[in-house]
C-alpha cells in the first residue's frame, strides 16, 4: 500500500501552530469583518482628498540652536495631500517638502526632498471660528536625508509632531476676487522631531523646533469644511 500523501502532524507539532496562524486565523478575521463591510461603506470612512501647493519659508535653529550657530532661513516648497476621515477631528496627511536654494549661513542639507506621512488631529476647524482659523496637530513619519555626515544611514526615518495654524485669508477677505485668490490661506507650522539624532557630544536635543510658514493654495477640488 502506497504511503499517504497527506502530512500527519503530531499533536504538539509546531507545524500545526504555524498552519493556524498563516491559514486559519486570516480566514477567521475576514469572516468576522464581513458583517461590518456594509456599515463601513455607508459611513464613508474617507472623503475627497485635497491637494495643496504651499510656497513659503523654513527657519531652523531659531530656538535651542547648538553652540553658537545662528538661525538659518530659506525658501520652501511644500506639496501636501489631506484626506478627511469619517471623524471630523482626524485627517490623513501625505506630502513632501523641498528647499530649492538651500538655507542661509551656508546650510544646503534642506535641498534634498523630505517626505511626510501620518495623521493630523484637528481640534479646531474653520467652521468653529466663523470661517477664519483652523488648528491642527499632525503626527507624522518624516523620511529625509541624515543631517550628520557621519550618520550610519544616508536617509533616516523619524517621528515628528507639528502644531499648525491656518488662517483663511482668501475665503474671508478676497472671496469676491474668485479663482485662486478666494481660496488662499496662510499657514504656520512648528515642527519638533521626537527622535532626533545625537550631536557630536552624544546629546539629543528634545526641544529644537523647525518653523514652516507661507501660503497654501488648493489645487483642483477643495473639500468642504466639516
């Protein structure tokens, strides 16, 4: 009689546990989630994405600069995409930032493109301030070129928290002009790296904010305020 083609496991064989984790548990998870799918589609978890082009400035080392280093400022271009969620106080945020001509005081590291991705908490929307002001707290992954030349990796991925304020200048003061002018907003962002690299002495500066500020211009469809 030929040997059976089926694999026989002992009761305590680790293969059974691996099979359960890889095959059975995903099926159980999908089965449990099936009743929730109609509700999720009705809830419309994500709204229409909003793309924004944001020309402005960046300032580093204005606060808690290492040694005798002076503050550095330069031209900054940001492109951000905001995706509203079903909860009015939470947005998804993905974008990039680029300083095309570097910073003052001979600092050019900001020429390299940096990428942001994460969530944005919105405790105050313009609908709550008569259309004037929005306050946000983005918590983002920050993929960028390593600042120190002796860093082990060329690019690093840090966690940053921002405090942002947006003033609806165009909608409130230039709505009759139409076009881009009626949708312009002013933005100010204070950004703190929560996983900063150590300096030459091995110390990590936990309070060294970077400031972004400028104009924010919606491109294409603009999502309605909630």
